[in-house]
């Protein structure tokens, strides 16, 4: 008989019916997960109280039969095992080897795969999708442990300037991590949601988002709960990492140390020191840098803020150039902006804040944590999408960041959906045949702002067959583009006279087809089993602690009166055994769960007689002073 079920009538509470939804900021340098509870959004920390999760994954030798290491533990291995410790993987999402700049010299072995580059590790070639899935899985487990149950869905943020391939890659990574994606939300938009709802702000705002690997600028109008994106621009290859590399290059030039002479561990150490120096210069005017490299080489520098600003002035200028383009697309002058919201840890640099203030003629808004604001906004959107709408009435109107179109004769691009078009959207355009008797038409879908197909990103190709043979120019073929709320595209081509049609849901060919994804999901079953084992172990721990607390309380109240010394000693031995298992048991040891459950059941059995005596004592106490006839009357009244 359990000791935990005794409660006054009407005092037990029903479980609060609330669907668990999360917002995830999948960042280049750090990632976060947030949720909404009781109408308030908060970032979920790890057991050590840390909000950030470094976006770092280390792969181990398969012979160890160990899962990849994620987060702070992986960071500790960057210098010792740089080839298998992957950082800033977000910059590779949806990118082919030809799309990337020259190797950064940090020891990675990039593998040219169809569509998306891979990284060779001791565990095999891993795509950015697989690496990102490990980060997302760690965030999901953190959320489920904190919230006490499985999440119903997640809103995951992406840079506003992510193209279709990068967005689809992000959704696939979430799928591998066991997450249902409710929505992909642009990072600047998420920040505006967080700021607008938290501050009840209205007006036209610019969201300047400089993260570890990407830069986005969005112009939004906030009016009575409506968040309307007017324009967006950015640079998918510009972020805090580039500032770090400028400091690294300066150190190498100053010490006359060629990059080729560095070991991968040396390069990683110097880059970590460069990042630390950059961060300290946000508060200090001068920072010493000391490094002990291999081959008994020592390097010592002193980096001033003025030198750092000089080294990176062109990077800041690139962000301002994109900002002016976004303002021009929105047909606004800087003076028309009511406020500038800063997002991303790199916006803490004084040179960035000064440049933004000079452009807009006002200091930027810094009262929200630039590291957390995106995750907070995503959590608010997730809470609404799962139906936990708690009285806040607001509407989100985002835009398509890049133009979508078709290849026409001569390798030219015919744009169907211009960039900054509100989404979701659908647009159609009519085309015709080029030759007499033509019965098929090739449809090549591209994305980008250039006029030539060769300068844009190819998304997909398909053929429309069954066109009746006619004179050239007689057939009417309507091509319809549809972009959903995630910014993902589907295309349909239909010959209007016969109704013959063909369509394609754009899934960029980056080397992960459905077969490969299915195989990866199967490979991840071991991780899912570990997740379930971890959850079962934690539930058993909670049950054991509750039983120990209840037993201790019962013994303190009635142990002396209701138990003989041998009986109390027997219960005490079971308490000791269960408490010891709680202290020493490990969730990674399958036998520990069995032992914990067995010890809990043993303590329950050992206290069963004691629980019965306590119940009898309570009944006798309640009936004390009543005659048998009075008791019979009361029992009769109850029946």
C-alpha cells in the first residue's frame, strides 16, 4: 500500500491541460530553447543553470559505441580533437563545396557531395543536416526534462536570408531530432514579435541581426498586434565568425607565422583566443593575447579596440550596405524608423552599435538580451500555433526573402514571385511553346536576384508532357508558384486547353533524399531508445524521492507508536538501499532503472503494514467518543 495517496477529499488537483510547445533559436555559435508558461516566455536552462548551448558537436570513434558529444563538453575538445569537433555548422547548411570560401585551415576535411558539402569525421562523413540534428536533439531533451513531458511541436528560427535549400535542410534536421516543426520563423521577425509583445510597441522598426555566421536586416511595421514585414535583406556569409578570423589573420601577420605551419590544434587555439579577445573588447579598451603553440612556440600580443575596429571596419560597412538596401526596398529613410532592435551576440561590439546609431540617428534598443530575444519570440509563436492562445491577439505577416522564377530561352530568369512578397502567397504566369509540334516543356525553377540562370541557385527541374502538338506559340501553359508560411515552395505547370498538369514540391537535392533520411532516422533509433530510457529513469527517480519523503514524514509522526524496533529497522534498511541507488544510479546503465524500481517496490511492500496501521489509527481517532448506535446511524445516512 503506497503512502502517497492519502489526501483530503477535494484537495487533489487535476493535471493542467497545456500543450507543451517550444521555440528554438538554432544559432551558428550558440543555440537556445524557450517556452511559454502561464503567459510568460522564458528560456529553458540546462541542469547547471546555463541558458546557452554551444552549437558544437564532437564525433567519437564508433568502436566506443558512444553518441556524439554536444555543447559545453564538445567545446572542451575543440583544440585536442579539431578534426572531429564541428563548430559553426550552420554556415554549411544547404551549401555545396563550390559555394563556400577557401578553407579556413581549422583541420576539417570537407567532402564534395551532391548538393551539400559533408565533413569527414572518425564516425564517417556527416552532413550539416545530421550535425544540426544533434544540436536540436539536445535542445529537445533539455526541454522535455525541464517541462516534464514530450513537446507537441517547435517553431525553429532561421536567418531571413536563408534560401529554400537551407530552410528545407533545417526542417530535415528537426525531423531527425524527433521534432515536429510547427513553423520556420525568420530570426528578425521572431525578435520583433518578442519586442513588440513585451513592450506593446507600435511603429516601424528595424531589426539588425548580426549572429555568429549570418547577418539579416528586416524592416517591420508593428500596429495593434499586427507584425508586418516590409522588407528584408542580409548576407548569409557574414557574422561574428568573420570578425574572429580578422583577429586571427592579424595575429598571424604580426608574428610572421604562416598559417600553413599551424597544426589544426594551434589554429583552433588561436581562433578561440581571437573570439575571447573580441568579446573582451566590448568592455575593455585593450586586451592581452598569449598563446602557447606546438613545437614550443609562444605568441604574445596586445590588441586595442581601435586596432580591432580598423581590422573589421569593412565588415561593419557590409552590414550597413544591406541595411540601406532593406530601407530602400521598404521605401523608407533611416529617419522614419521608430527604433532599431539589436539581435545576436555580435551586436555587443561597440563599433557595431556606434555604426547603427550613426545611420539611424538614434541609439539602438538594447533592453532585451540579444542572445535570447529570438528564442523568446519563437516560443510565443509556438504557443499560439499549438492552441495555447492566452488572450493575446496578434498576426504575423512575413515575406519571401529571395525572388523565385523560371528559366526561359537564352538562360534568362523570369521572376514569378519577387523578393519581399508577403507569404504565404501564390502567383501564376502563362508561357507557351517555342517550336511547332512541341509536346513537352522543361520547367527549371531558380532562386535569386540575378538575370542569368547561371548566377542564381537552381532549386528543381521537372517536365510537363502530353501537350497537344500545335503551332509554336499556340499552347497556353500556366505555371503557378505557391510559397507556404515556412517560405517553402511548390510549383505546378498546367496546359490550359487539355488540363494536363505536372507539379513538384521543391526538395532541394543536397544529397539527402527520402531513402537517406529514412536510413538516418533508423540510425537514430538508438538515440530515441536512450531518450526513452533517460525519461523512464528520471520518472523512477521522482517516484522514489516522493516515496522516501512520505515515508520519512510517516515515521516521524507515527513510527514510535505503531512500529516495533525490528519493524522500524527493516524499513530503515530499505530506505537506505533506495537512497543509495538514487545517489549512485546512472541513466546510461539499463540495470540501474531495474534496480531503482525494485528498491522502490521493496520499500512499498515493507511499509504496507505500517500504512494499514496508520489508516486504522486515523479511523479510530475519527470515531472516538461515538457510540455504536451513533456510528450505525451515520453509516446508514451515508448509504
